[in-house]
C-alpha cells in the first residue's frame, strides 16, 4: 500500500501477540499506510467515527463533484474538437454570421475547459484538507501490525478451481478478452473460456483474490453471470445487522468476500446471493460454514425466480433501440444541412441539440466496454467501433455514427439470442443434470474447517444444530456426501448414490441409446444423468458434479470439443490483426501521403475518413445475420444448432457417420414375438395383458396396448390392480393374473413351465415380460426397439443427392446392422456393427483425417464419437441427449432434417462468402479512393459504406425464402409467416 490509499472494505489486523485470539477485524477507512522499521503502520478511522464525522459528508459529496467534473471535462474536449473543426475547416465563402457562430462554439468550449479544471482542483483540495485533519479527529494509530486488505483476502486460503456460465460470449474475441482480463488479476491463473457452453473457469488463490471481485470484472466487461439468485432463509438483513452491529453496506461487503459468493444484495429485508455453478465439494462446505458464521446461525437457501434489472447485453440492445428511434430524425436533419443549411440555421443547431445527445445516450454500453478494454490495454472491436463513431462525429456524420451504434447493438443481439437459445435447449453432460435437488435430509458428517479470518457476530444461543429435515430445493453444488434427496417420476437423477427407500424404473437411454427400462430396488446403485421413469425413490448421495461416474465420459467429450476449429483460429487471427491495423495503419498512411495528393486537405481528416470508411460495420454483420436467420428457421422445426460456426462446419461435410438405434430407428419398444404354453389362446393372452397394462406408464405397456389395438382385441377388465416394483397383479374372473419381468415373476413364486423356458431360450428380443394366470406362467412377450424410422429413407436419399457419403455405425450385431442397411439402400460393406464406444471413436477419428465428418447419435455412448467428429448431431428429445458433446439437436422423429440442415448450411455459407466479398471489396475500394486523393467527400464514403451494409442485410434476407422442411406443403398461412425479420430479433 502507498500513502493516501483509500479503501472501503474491512481492515484485518494480525498482531504479533495475537497467538491464541486470532486476527482482529475493524470496519474502517484506511487513510495512510507507511513503513517504520519494516513494519506497516496504519492510520485508520473506525466505522463509528467514520459514519458520524463531517469527513464522510464532505468526502462523498466532493467525490461525486469530482466525477461530474471529469465527465464534464470529457464532454468539453469533445465540443472543443468539433468547434475547432468547424472554425478551421469552414469553407472560404462563408458569410460573416457563419464565422461568428463558429467562434461562439469555440469560446463556449474554451470557457468550459478552465471551469471544469477549477471544479476538479477544488474537489482535490477539500479532500486533501479533510485527510490531513483526520489525524487529529476521529482517528487512531495501529502500530506493529500487519495490514491485510480484505478486498484482496478471502476467509479461506489455497488455490481452487471455480467457474460459472456467463451471458454475451459469442465469438473467439470474447473468449480472448475474458482470458487476458482475468489472468491479469492478482491470484487468478489458468483461465479457460468455452465458446460453446459460455462457461468461464479459472484457478483462484483465495488469499489474494475474491470470487466476487472476478465476477465484477466480468460484469464490467459485459459478461453477466448466467446463474440464478438464491434467498437466504431462516434470517433477515435487519436481524443480522442488529446482531453484528454492521450497516447494510458493510454486511453486503462481508458476504461478498466469503468463498463461493459471486454477489449479494438486500431487497425488502431479504438477503439474496449468487453462487458459482462449478464449485468443488470441499469449497462448498467452506462456503456453508462461512455463511453460518456471517449470519450467526445455521441457514439454508432457496431459489428465487426472476432477475433484477437488465443484463449488459440487454442494456446494449436498449441503447440500440433508443438510437433507432432517433435515426430517421438525425437523417432528416443531416439531409437538410447537406442541402444547404447554414451554420446559423435551425437544422444546423439541431445536429448538436438532437444528434449529439442521441449518440451519447445510445452508446453508453459500447463506451463502457471500450473503456474497460482500453483500461486493460486490449484493442477490442468495441474500441475500433468507438473510434470510428468519434471520427464520424468529428466529421459531422451524425447519421453514420448513430447508424453504426444501432447496427452493432442489433447484430450483437441477433448473435447472442441465437447462442442463448441453442445453449438453453442443449442440456447435456453435466448441464444435463439438474441444477437443483430435492433435499430431504442433511448429512451429519462434519468436515474439517479452516479457521475463518473474519470477526464473528455472537451466535444466537437458541440456534439449533440438529439434523435438518425437508430442506426443499437445494443447489447441486451445496450437496455433500451422505445427503439424502428425493427423486420423483420423470425427473433426471442429479447425483450418484444408493437407493435407501422406494422402488422404480430407470431409463438408460441417455447412456446406452436404448429406451428399455431397468428396475430399481432398495440398495441399488444409481447414476447421475439417467431418467427415473417410475418412482419416487430416496437416494443417499455418494458423488455429485465432476465426481460422478459420468464425469469420465464428460472429460473425454470436452477434451475433443474444446479444441479450436479452423474457423475459430481464423477469427482469432483476424481479431488480433484488424483493429490495430485500422487504428495505426490509418495514421501511418495519413503521414506518408504527399501534399500533392491531399492538396489543401488535412492529414487528420484522412485519418478520420479511413476510420469511418474502414470501420468493419458491414463486415461485423456478414456472418451473424445470415447465421441467425438460418438458426431461427431451423429452430422453428425443433433443430437447434450451437451458433454460426457449426453451420460453417456442416457446410463442408462430405461424410455422414450415422448410429442405428434411436437415430435411424425409432428406439421404442416393439413386440417382436409372443410365445405361449400349449392350450393358451392368443386372444386371451393379449386381452389379459392389455387389461393389466391399461393404466401403466411402463414403455412395454404402450407396446402391448398397441398390439391389442392392432389385433382389434379389447383389454379385459381386471380387478384389484396393483402396480408393483417389477410388475402388475390383479384378478380376472376371480383368478390371479400378473405380468412382469422374469426375476419378479420368479420372486413372486409363480411357476414357469419347462416348455415356456425352452421357448425363452430361442426368443429374439432385447427385453421380456412374463404373463401368468393362476400360479403358472402362460406366455412371454419379446420386445425390441429396432423399428426403422419412416423418415430415415428420405435422409439417406437426400444426403446422397448432396454428394455426402453415408456409413452406418452401431453397437448392435452385424446381422441387424446389415438388415437396416439393406432397407435404407446403404452398401453393406461400409456398415459396421458390434462396435464399442471406444471403437466408434477410433473409427470416427480415422475417417476424420481424410473427410469432413458428421456423426449423428442419440445416447451418451455416442458422446465421445460425436465430439471427435467435425460436427456432432444428437438425435432425440431433450431428455435423451448428450448435447454437451453435440453441436446440433435433431428431433428423434425427424432424422431427415439432418440432410435439410446440411443443405441450409451450404446456402448460408454461400451467403456469408458473398457478404464478405461485398463488404471487403467496397471497403478496399473506398480506402484506395481516399489514399489516392480521388475521394475526399464524406457523403460519398458514408453512402458507399451504408450501401454495403444494406446490401449485406438484403443478401442475408434471401435465406428467408429457402424452404427448410420440404416435406411440408406450404399453406397460405405459413407462406405469409415463412420469413419475418422481427422473429429473429425476438
């Protein structure tokens, strides 16, 4: 620390003689820190003196005056520059009044400049006087103490890996900006940013940095956390403030420095916090312990619905919409000025009264992002756009400046909306697991807690530390080993654990690609990510998050998925080169142009012209608009793609590798065979079985009901139905009947005749149900999920039409794969069966060396293969997918949309290439005309630039006339709704 450092957090003091008592915390304002004999000496003012002293009132008041003064100074410099340009570069034939008016603007700026400086000096002097008086009033001197600023110190030491999802990441430039900014912070290292999941992870040393500080930096850059707010229950802000003798601001600051807190706020006496979505179990325990110490009692949290205020990306869109309102007004004003408006005319003055405020208001978020980038020595797109806007303003191109702001805001919103829609719909891997669990009993396990460096409010003597029951919904990150959670029918299992109560069925389609259910009983081990098709059950947690058995497959998936694509590498290279090239190249060019070319013109004018001309406004929307239109069109049919980069890769695909089960087949149980004992009638077998299954939601039940409908056999009326753990029992005509799996039938004591057992050995099925009547089994149903999807043939045909080769990969036996290949017209010699997930990965990797590959599958067993391919496509509904490894989601009933997406991607890529040619060609042409001296007219540059922007937008809108789903006959209604540009914005 240096002299006159000014802080507003806690002051932690560790004295040499405080061996047993631990550190002392004093709410403070540190005013001076100096070294005496290698010992830091702190001059502090205590919280009570600070709040009650005149120092606070004067200091805070003049601090605000200083900020206002600085803003006024910047505004003054801008006005001075514009006035100077008017005065110096006015035309020689201007009349006397025009010259006088120009001088008035200049004198106004000249008077404002010293006034601003004087206000700033007054503020500085008053602050200095108050600081000097601090040693005499309301202060104390702490000697022989080590000063630790709590803004750089957490209550827990060590290096931890933390992360959370954020809004606003849509390109490699965003990831690069975040990585550089966080790695520049003290105590932060190994920052990683996933463009596909918008997940930011990093290693943090909690002795040097706080998680809330990192979150603040990200928010300042425009990347707000994508995590919900949680309400702290069993306490209130007023009770905590009263108990700990803190004010509201100090309480919030104290919460923010705790491990595991992104930010906090108080609303209507309720306390709300945000926590990272990626946090290890040990750090979770420390978070719980530290929060209990902050509030002086045992607390828990519950989710809060909704958000406060707007996110940075939403604010930028609002800024753009405000600019859009002023755009036609500014255009008309500039049009009349260009038609001959004089400097003393109304329309000329309206430029300053309307255009300048409109630009300042609508560029607020853009200026904020630019300032943050400049502060961290980063030349981002926002910096270049801001410089171009400033240049346009200096040249009085108000419409151009405002148009750039509007287009950038709308283009960013289009890209961000498409990316968010894709990410929200693509729940796979760890994102597939719910973020909350229904906690019914808290573990009594006691963890080892590191001593917290914070002062402790007194604990309520009535606080109970007994077991807490029925805690309700709890974040997954706060679950510990031994916690008991309830999982209900239809829910995704959030943790690994053992069943301690209840029985049910689990759908393993997420792991195997097969929809056949598996029965669960007390004591069985159950894995995260599966679907409980019948419950409820209570599970004792053994592992959560990255500690689950699912994590190994997820790690393999991410290892391949996070490798930068060729397109990403090109974008990163372009980002690193374009901005400095335009900024510094224009200055160099302006300096070396000889006077014979620029004539009487100004070199500064050349720089500004190049900034406006070379501004990548059209270039920035070359890809986002066509990509957003295509993604929006595809999403209307249930196809969700993870952004424009995926479309670019799909457009290059020349080999499609397709999984069989659940991708080309329906993946739903079908009755393949019914075997029975001698004398049993098929009508009776189907009638009794359908009657038993009539009210069941078991997957086999639907197959049996379909069979009864197909055979036109009415389900028999069954009495005393009981849906058991592995089957269903009832009575028909007074006789006991039952249907269930083989093990359950044996456990119930039913006898299976020898002739039926022999037939079971030869039955071709992946699942079996046994039907009993009386005490004996009379029939068995064989099930399989290998019925060909009616849209699969169309998929293969359309892929061949696009010159895309097709190969079939499956874990099923080779005979079954060959049959499917013959049905679809695929050569048998290029179809492979009996493949393990590892063998699929190896084959996809091998084929990817010579082809641009597309891998389509429907289960976690295809995850690594999909990640290894150039494009991974998950086929299925939201509950059956590993979309963390996939780039695209296709509905299971419409695999033919894969070929439609390939065709759409190729058309989109052609549009993007055309847009790039248009924008780059026109930009280079304008730059050359400026450098050669053939073009020194601003209106011509603005017209050509805006023409390129308009041409790029109109060219992208041609995609709206492409019929994505050719199987749909367009009616008058959907013809009118076939394309609507406003639907993309929404």
